[in-house]
C-alpha cells in the first residue's frame, strides 16, 4: 500500500478576486468594492530571511506568506482577503499542486 502524503490547509480561508470601481448614474466614481472570484483554504508560513531581504530591495514588505492549492485564475494582479483584511500579491511561486503567496496588506 502506498504512503500518501496529504497537505493540510487548516489555518484559514482566503478569498481571491479583484477590486471593482463603483460609479453612480452620472458615471462618477463613488467607491470601490472587492469582487470575489473564489475561496481556498490555506496554511500560513513564515517568510524566509532571503524573501524579506529581496522584498525590501524591491520596495515592498511581506506581511504574510501562505501556501494553498494552485489555481490558474490567481495572478499577481489579484487581490486576496483574509479575515476582512485586503492584501496585494507581491510575489508568488507555483508548482504542480501548490502555490506560495507573498502578501502585503493594502494601505500599509
């Protein structure tokens, strides 16, 4: 019998999507809202020192690093929401099964 290794993603739920601009009837911008495309469970990881140094050199800060199942519809342009906090994806790594998202809190 094969030993199957199953990853557990039990640290929370991440919603991914994009920011939509809201307009009134006069086509004037009245705000923005998060438009959700889907959700995934994730495992929170600690960022390596080398990740933090590269981020600082490129001018951004890593607030969270998470691991989740790989999805083709998530790009660096996507936004993610965890516990009603909105994050930008500043970097991502993928393999066949998993992806690692490096997140920066929006507004910081």
